[in-house]
């Protein structure tokens, strides 16, 4: 269930110490415990945040994270890009799954 947009919605992202204010028109969706999803003003963009264990390959971690939101998620990895880390991160990965357009 999505929240009703108001003048100011404050959201505490997983692992953060202080809540942030969402831009005007953005809202928060109801999600599993420990996860936060925000929705853009047009309703066509959903951005999810969660904390998960970093055990396994980036592909395995990505799959487990997706299954928090969709337990039946089982789409293969289409592309994996590794980028150099910065700001204290050892590395950054972009994982693209091969999801049919209807999904």
C-alpha cells in the first residue's frame, strides 16, 4: 500500500542515522521489514533500499536482494559491470538481470 503524498515525507533509509525528506510529489510504499521503497511523482519509478549480507558473489547478493521484494524472482544475470571503488568502497557493481518487458 502506498502512502498519500503530503507536503513533507521523512524516510529513514536502512542503516542511516537520520531521516531524509523526500522531494515534493514522492511517496513511500509499504515493503517488507527492513526495506524502504520510494515512488516518483508519476508512479512509474520505484527506488528500493535495503541492507543485506555481503556473502557470495555480486550476482548471488543481487538475487537475494531482489527476492526480498519478489520471492519468485529468478531471472538470470544479463550483464555485470565492475567499477573501481571510491569513498571507502572496495568496488562497485552494476548487475542487470534479463527480465521480460512485461515484468
